[in-house]
């Protein structure tokens, strides 16, 4: 950005077609144009802007405008999660954020968790021993399953 030496107004970039150069001209006064060797006035890099986007996961549960669902947290087993959508260049990812501990996981993780809970319930109904009979073993397995996804998510932000 260039400012006029006479009136301190912002100067406009204009092309000098005869010299094929960029110059800055003040539209308020007739001060002499300032020539520059720059060929670009501004570059908007969207990839860089996406990388700079930060999500504060711990604050999401306190946002009253976000939708809530009755879904159990794989970390603390709290029964409510906040739904948060993140849009990337070509995909939209739905995240669940625990309303108690702010642990976050994706819809893909939730589907796998629900399938496992359903399989456990079916096995118990048939009287078969289950893989995860106690809550500690289940919490460890759920945390291990989501740890890789959480690391990948944190790397994106």
C-alpha cells in the first residue's frame, strides 16, 4: 500500500501501459505517480488461510447455537455431544465434541463405536462372553481407536 505524500490518502495501483509498469496514483491530488518494480498488488492464498484456521475444541461445548445429540463420549461416557461441522476444500466433516470433557471424534468413529456397542449387546443377549466386559477395557480401546484420528485432525488445524 502506498499513501500520497501531499494529502495522505491511499493511492490506487494503476498500470502504465506505455511503460508496462505498475504505478500508484493519487485520485485526490495531482501528485506525480510512484512507479514500482512489483508485478503483483495482492495474492490471496486460500490454502494458507485454511491452515491458519484454528478450532478451539474446549470452547465448542459452550456454544448454545450448535446442535446437541444424545451420543455417549468414548472417553468419559457422558451422554451428550455437540455437533460441529468443518468444511475443507472438497469435503465436509462432522465432528462430535463431548459436552463434558471436550473430547472430539468424527462421525466415522461414532458409527464404529455404535456398531461395537450393538455387537456387545447382541452377544450379551445370547449369553456369550463379550470382548469388553468392564468399562476400563472399553475406555482404553475407544481411546486407542480415536487417538490416531484425533492426531490427524489436530495436524490439520
